């Protein structure tokens, strides 16, 4: 197709699309006539042959426009022309021309409708251009009329109006800028009023407004000023946050949290809060200790302020140690209480904000929940961290002074403060206070070992100087009346197990944080640490009042009826005979008087030494109750007090080799085992230290106590006093009373004793405490063996003639002698009972021993007579 177009160009023809821009050329274009088209159509057509003819045309005919066909053909002619060849070549060119013309005619016929349509469009376009020219002419004419109709003043008025509108907008902007520049005064006022949320809200609004007018040059300086102001607000907000650590205020903390929420820095606020709490703990303890050190030193030398806290603690004097420790714990309590109330605030406000948070967008709710979860985890983790810091500070303070220099009461008071602090820590974060426990346990054990050693030496001194006189106490005497046991009245009775306590008791327990949340402090030192009540346990003369003594002796002076139970169950305790069928009223009355004289209102039998031991037990239990981790050590030392007292009673009154060799009245195997154990573990049998002894042996002897010696004022060899029966009764029964008090304290000891050490406690009670009453037999055996002359009986029995053939109406002489000995023993026993009450078990054992020894003497006499 392109070749044909090119060939048409050589022939002076142009295709319609290429000639649209030249209307003259289009008008002069020669279109083949109908005859020519008909001739061309009538010619036989062979499309393939025609295509071959077109293809046979040389390429040069289709080249550039400047190609000269005639010249080209003439140059192709040979030098010698041949007519026939020329005609043939001419016919060929004609055929080629005819093929091209026929092809062109076909194409023209094919494009004829499009050509006509395009020609019409061009004509329409020409008409439109002519119309546009008319419109432009009219417009120029109207503009000339407008120019002539409006003056320059009218256009100036419009310009001024537009300028006025612009100036009004500018005035509004300037007023806003002026207000923004004056906000710093209002911000300062709000910061002085501690209205941090309002100040931040105002500052953020000013920044937003300033961004609207950022195209003004003065606004750039204002933006910088507002940013500095916002940073200043954050600094003051951080200072306000630090005040929470020592004195928590709900309104103040609410404002601070609202301010941080406006800044979008709630997590940063929580991180800063924990840093402030840590710093508050350090600053608080340092200032408290520094104040006492400077106060006691008498000057305000700055050298103390430059010391480390650990070194500063070593300068606290013993006199100010306890008040300083109390103030230290009070200050730390304030810090922990503030943290506790901070957690309460977040728990309360999180629950209140939950419904409102659900109304917002999902993205806002997720962000709020994330912040809330972060704060909760941070606060929970901070509990342990803060308590660890508190423990370390208090531990450092405790290690700064040797606690062994304090008296027992002061040391107990220190332990009480530390115990209360550990209770605070357990309620604060559930921690068992391992750091404090380990520190105070080591110092307590060391202190208590030295204290116990001193008390054992004092006990030996008391025992060696004890005359075993009765200490008069009231009939209703109880160890709970002593100052040392007052702490047991304030706590739950240990005799009641936790499972038997009412269910409501544990549920109503109030923690220290709940008790002192709004006011007070658990570490306040009372003006008087001891109870104001005085002990009222001693009786003046064995009776609680003169009226009691008088009424006691008048009880059976009248001829009132003697109780039938007394008549029926009366047994001669001296002889152990069967009940007497006929007993006179006078005998019963005198007997009752004698019993009452012995009983003396059934007041406990104990000595001053016994009372001192009981007081020591109370002090030991105070320490154990305050510091339960050393319970085992304390109970072990308590057992040594009882062991030593028991061993002393046996050594003073129960050891008699001459009587034990007889094989009668021997101690039980359990008692002998207990005494041997005490002697091996507690008693130092060596008179002087061996210089060649090993260090281990020296340490073992250091923990032992020398065996006590009976005071020379106590006479046990006089028959008139029944060989010291009064002293023996007081000593033995005081031991039994002491054992009864240990039995009373067993539930309390069992409650505080660690589970792994409870077998020791059970063994102590089963093998030691329970054997106290067994000492009665060997101690009173000595009295029964010496008070009656059994050897005289043997001599009298040897002179008796056993070959009598008739039953005599009178007793043998040895029987009369034995009865006289019994009567004399009974009189002496009555004399002793005027000094000391003889309990019924003691009376029974004495007469039992007498009867056994009498029977043994009769048997021996019979054997000797028969042999």
C-alpha cells in the first residue's frame, strides 16, 4: 500500500488524509471519470497477476520525491535501440501503470465515503472558525464600551474593600498572637496552684494555635518559648511526682497522673516514680542517721555529710541507737505506705476507667489497656524491689553497731522493731524478709548465747546461795501475771489450734497498712515500754488476807456436821491403813485444821530461784515470739535452764550412795538416763581447766556449767528437822511446779517450733519434763530411811523367842518400838508442816517409803532369825 501511495505521488496524486491542510490542492485534485473507472473495471482482473505486476515494479520508483522517472528510463536505453524491444518494454510499463491505476481506483472507491465525510467535517470546521472570529470582534467592541463606562476610582474602591477584609483577618491573627504571648503569665499562676493538667492543656492548645500562624516570623520565637515552657512544666511535674514518695496525697497524685496522661507519658511517669522511691529510701535513711550522728556529736561538721551511709551508721552512739532505729523504720514506713496507697489509687481508677475506655475507638482502648498492663506489672515488680532496698538499708544500720553491748530489754526492743518491720514487709509484698532474717538471726544467736551463758552462771550462783525457803505467793498465782509473760495475753492463746479458731477470726484480721493507712505509725515508741500495772503475786504471810486466815481456822471450830465424804474416805496418810470405822469429831476437826495449815490456801510451792527461772523463761519466750527463726535455739537454751535446775535438785537432795546400794528407792531408768544426759552435755565435771586440752575441748567446756554445790546454810543431817524435809519439799515441789509451767507452755512452744525440730521438743517433754515428779521418790527415800531406826528393830527382833506355844495377847516388843517410831515421825512431820505445806502426794510417798522399809526390815529380821 505504501508503494502505491509513493507511486501516486510520482504521478502527481496525493492521498486525501495528507492533503486536508491544503484545501486548494484538494479542489484541484483530478478524480478519474466514470468512463475511466468503467474501463478499468471492464478489464479482466486477476488479483494475483496484478499483484505480481505491482511487485515487479522497480524499487527506485518508490524512492524519494525528487526522482525523475523520464530521465531514469532514458538512461536505461541501450546504445543501439531495438523497436520491438522498446515496444515490449513500453507495453510492460503500460501494464504496470494499468495495474497501479486499477489498484488506486479500487482504493479510491473504497475510501470514497470516508473522504466525503471528512470533507464535510472540514467544511463545518471552517464555518465554526468564521463564527469565532465574529465573537472575538464583538468582545473587543464590548471591552471598549466597558473601558469607557467605568472609571479608575470605582476600581480603587473595590481594591480598598478587599484590603479592608485582609486587614480584619490580620487583626484577628494579631490578637491571637498577643494572647499567646501572654499565656506564660497564666501558666506560671497555674503551676503555682499545682494545676498541672490545666497548665499542660493550655500549653498544648497554645502550641496548636501557634502552628496555625507559623507563617508569621514572630511565631517561631513563640513556638520555642512554648516548648521551653512545656519542658519546664515537665520538670516541675517530676518534682511534684517525687513528693508522692513520702507523703501520698490523693488529689495531688490525681493531678499529676492527669498531667502525664495529657502528655502521653504515663509509662515514663511510672518509671520516674520508681526511681524517686528508690532515691527517697536512700535520702530518708541518710538524713535520719545523719541527724542523730550530728546531734550526738554536738557539732554540725560537714564531714559527716560526706560519709557513705555504711560508714555513717558506725558513728551512731549506743544511747541514740534505738531511737534512731525507730525513726528510721518510721520514715521507711512512710515511704512504703505511700507506695501502698499509690497501688490502691491505680487499682481503684483502673476499675473506674474501664467502662469509659470501652466507649472509645478500638485503637485507643488497646493503647489504654497496654499502658494499664504495663503500670500494673511495674507496680507489682516494684513491691519486691522497694522492700529489698529497705531491708538492705536496715541491715546496713544493724551491722554498724555491735548489738552485744545492749542490755537484754534494749535488745528485745530492737528485735521487736525489726520483727514489726518484717511483718510490714510480709504484708507489703508477701516476702519472708530473708535479708533481715539472716542478719538479725546471726546477731541474735550470738547475743543470746552470751546472754544464756551469763544466766546459767547466775542460776548456779542462785542455787548455791539458795536456802530453800518458801517464796510466799498468792493461791491464784499464775505465770501470766508476771511482766515477762504479758505478751502472751495480747496474742492468741497457743493452746487453741488454728483449726479450732472461729472462721471469722482470720477473715477480720486487719493488716498494719489498713490499721495505719490514714493516721499513726506502727513504730511509735511508747513513753513507757513496760506495763504500768505492778505485779501482785506475793502474799505477806502465806495468806492473801488476815480475814482468810481467821476464817480458815474457824471453819470447823463449830459443832457443824463433818462432811460424809471425809468420814467415808478418811485414810490414815501416815500409816496407810484402811479407813477407820469410828473416828471422833475432834479427831476430824483437828485433822482438818492440820490439813489447812499444811495447804495454806493451796499456794504454789516455789522459791526465789524458781521464780527467777520462770522469769528467764518468759524473757526467752519473748525473744522467740519476736524472732521466730531462732525459736529452736531459744527452746534449746530454755531446756538447759530446766535441765540444770533438775540436776541441781537431784545433786543437792537426791544423791545418796549408801541408800541406793540397798537396791531400794532407786531412780527409774528414764530418770537415770536423763540425769546422765544432762551431766554429759551440760555439766562441767572438771575442777580446773587443763592447759594441754585441745581447742575443741576448750570450746565444749565453755558451753558447760560447773556442777552446783549446796549452801552450807542448809542442814540435811539433823534428825529434829527430819533431815531437812522442809528444804527438800520446797526444792522438789518447786521443780514439779516448774515442770507444770513448762507443760502449760508446751502448746505455745509447739506452735513456734519449726516442723523439722519438733522431735527435739517432744523428746524434751517426754524424757525430761515428765521425769520431774519422779525425783520425789529418791529425795524422800532418804528422809524415810533415816528418820526411823530400822537397825534397832532388827536387834529387837533378834531377841524375840519365836518358839512360843500360845498366841500372846500383846504385841512383840519390836512392834511397839516400830509404832513409837511411826508416832514420833508423825509428830516431826506435823512440826515440819507448820513451816511448809506438805502436799498429799509427798505425804503418801513418805509413808509409802516408811512402810516399804518397815516391811523390808521385818523380812530381813525373819530371815536372820531363821538362819
